[in-house]
């Protein structure tokens, strides 16, 4: 039997002062638990609280306060509270599985974004029917409202306990803990689990939950270890919130870029080609072309110059850059050519540096802004590949800026403004911004780090947008700004980045001739707007659900005939639209117009221009939108002018 924490039996000799976030204070007996404190303040607060913070540390509500402390109560609405809630939900799942399958062996069960999972070793593969049984057992355990109690055991005692329980994976975890360290466990009813916590006060606090799926997962993420069954679930304080989330998940499934890629014939990944390598079909390639054309035009407008680099280089280049030392596990194996080893490129930056080194540079030449849509190749394990979001070959919208220290602030301002303009054009209006500063292990002079960090922070402040500082989160080679766009679901996606690099200029001996005639190191800035084109395309696809805005749509208009009598006219209209810069197709098949309209709607074509005998006689088209709205008849030339206006194109 597990005993509760020994601290809770300590005599209460005096009162302590508790300070709340609003700076109010309350004097309570020493050893008062957070749960009792909340109940004394407001029963509604005690009902809503799922955990607490004592002097900044997230703890169970049953934690006693032994000294003057800052106390905050956490509800499900807070990120920390949500994590505690979902962590306890994972334990509820594990208890239900053990009740139904006593031979099951538990591995790990953490909270994740919007849910939780538990990895479990079972003698047979679970079925959807099993998930329903497990859910029902979870409901029983929640209704029983078992208290959830924390205990700390000496390492050897914990080892003995979990060996007795037959929990081999827990034993392996404990064996990795240093001798003499205490081991924390949690008990709810007869169920005991190894865990740091914190957790809810009781199982009855878990209001609504749903098990979502089963997947395979190797123990400790190593394919050499045993394959476990990972059960995914989610939970919320009430059924209404759960139903809303499940509806959101269904919409996410409908918008899954892999599904839309197949349905809209945009791209594919084929075993004959290789995992993580994308085949762009004509319609997907057209969208990509539009994105690339816009990218190039905007860069040229802002004083960038375009460069191109090969797909591989001698291994010596990657040794100089440090990639073979620090990035080897993400690189494909070298290939021998005429006795020389070549390496397919994982990044573009060494090539841009070599262009810089091709001649002597003066301060008058700077800044140099070079941009490339460069395809790179990285070895990703097959288990992490995911459609367009995680691939082995992808195109980076890379840019590198070489400038003098005095030019840094202006370049940061320009890069941020450019980033926001691009995101707005693609329909992203919300961003999360992060400033990552110097880590403990870093290269470069301290004064350069400070100057670069000040420039980044000044640029962020000038945007007027909120940002977060990740202290020590910069790369070893320089501080950085990361930009995360939010899609229609509010999901953040890391796309843009502005990174200083003090490492590569030094490794490659970059310099420029200053106004004083001396040699100086340039500041080098890595800058990306979209990151990977493949991933950005996938984000766009899910953001719009495949219904791209008119300027991005692979086919903007389908001209559909009602009978064969309109074939010539429909082809003429489509040709005129194409000559005016519009991506138009003529559907002159001998099919019913209802079928043609339905197929064009499913293909998410923005406009369907129907032509019958009347339209031929009038030189017009009858317009419909993919949403099913009937816009009536419009002259063909007027329709072309309208489209050109909507797409920002002029003939």
C-alpha cells in the first residue's frame, strides 16, 4: 500500500502568508492545501480549479503550503491546467486498460496538444470495439470519483513495487534514475502509476472524454525496440466542449492535405519513387508556379537578386561549413565520383557563401540580398514522414543577406515587413512571434550577439505586435526571430525565420573592405518567408480546404457547354480568357450540364461559365460560383475584365 507524502503529517506551528496574482494576501494555517484554500475563498473557484502554482511551480491541488508563497489557481482554460487535466485523463485510460486487460504493460502516457495518449504493450491488437469497451470502463472509474493521491518512494522500494506489478517498462525508467533519488507515484483506487505529476484531485473531475485512434509506436522511439500500441484520446470539462472539438476534428479530416491532394489531383507520393519525395501533378504544379512567380517578383521589387546553386557538392564544402559534424544524421550518404566524395545538399547557405567569396567585396557593395528557391534533401526516418509536412526532398525559399553592422537594423525591419506582406497576400492575418537569444554555448563575439539581438528586438517592437522572448533559445551561431502563422483552425505553423549567423562567415573567412581600408567580417542573416514550399503548400491547402482564392486556383474558370452546338463558342471563350492571363478550361464533353457543374464544384473551380444557345447569340456566359451562387449572365469581355481585376492582372 502506498502512503501519502510524509510532509502532510508535519505539525502546523504557525500561519503563512499567501499572495495571489492580484497582489492580495491571505494568512492561513501552515500546511493548508491549495484545495482547502480555494474552497475557503470561493466554492466555485474550488470547483473550477484543476491544479495550482506555488511560487511559479505547477502542483497538485492537494499540495500543502508550508511557507509564505505566491499562489495561483489553474483552470482548464489555462495551458498548464489543460495539460494537468489531459495528463490525468491518460492515467484514467491506463487504469481502464489494466482493468480490462490485466496482462497489459504500461509504458508512457503524456498529455499532448488537444489530447493525450498512452503507449501500452498488449498481447493482441486492439480493435475499434475495444476502444468502446475501454471508454465505458473509463466512465465507470470517473463516476467512482477515486481520490488521486501522490506518494514518494525510495528508488529501491519503487523498483520492488513495479517489479511486483509486472510493469517492465516502468522498471526500466526507474533504473535510469540516479540511486538515492525519490520516485513519485500516483494512486487512484487500486491503480498505481509511476509519474511526476501533477494531477487532478480525483477521477471524477474528468468530465467528458473520447478515445480517437490506435497507432503503433516503438518503445522510446527506437525501431530496434518492441512495437507498442498507442491509444490516442481527448478530454474536456463538459460534453458540449468535447462535441465542438470532435466536430473540429472532423473538419480537419475533411481538410487533410493528403486527402485533398488525392481528390483534387494535386500531388502524390509513390513507393516506386521513394518515401518523402513529392510528385507534383499539373494542377499542383500550377499552384506552385503561381506561388514561385509571386515570390520572385516580390524579391526583385525589394532589391534582392536571384541565384541558383547545384544539388550536390564535394564533401569538403560540408566539412568546412560544419554540416558533416553537426548535421550528419540528417544527411544522405555521400557518393563517390571519380575518386571524390560528393554530398547531396541539405542546405543552400554554403553555396551562397561561395558566391560571396568569388570576389573581393567592399562596404560599397553591401548589403547583398541573395534569394533562391533551392531544393534540398534531408534524411528523415520513415516514421516521421507526413504528406507534404515532413518530407525528404523539399524546396526552401532561402535568402541570405550580407551587410555591415550599421545596416543590420534596417535589414531586420525590411525582412519583417516583407514577411507580413507575404502572409497577408496568402490570407494569414495572425502570427506568433518569438525572439530567441544567446545560449550558453555560442560562437561569435559577445558585442556582436548583443548588437544583433538589439536589432531583432527593435524590429519586433516596431511592428507593434506582441512577441515572446525565448532566453537562451537561439542557435549556437546567432540569435533569431521565428514567425509562426495561424491557419483557419488557429494552429501555429513555423514558417518564417530571421537568423543571424556568426559561425559560417568565420568558418569560410568572409570579409569586406571597410571605409577604413581594413578587412571586416560581414553580418550574415539567414531569412525565410515560407520555409519549405511543400509544407507551405500543405498549410495553404488545409487553410482553404482546397478552395484556393482566385489568384491561386489552378483552374480559375471552366466554360461548360449545354449541348454540342456551343462547342466552338465555348472553346473561343476559354481561349480568350487564357489570352487575357486567366487559367481557363473548356468542358465540351457530351454530358449533362448538371454533371459538369457538379464536377467543377467538387474540383473547387472558382467560376463555372455555362454557355447555351442564348449565351452564344448574346456573346455572354451564365456565371455560377463553386459555392452554388447564380450570378446571372455577363458579356464574355466584361467577364474577362472582371477576372483581371479580381486577380490583379491586366492584359
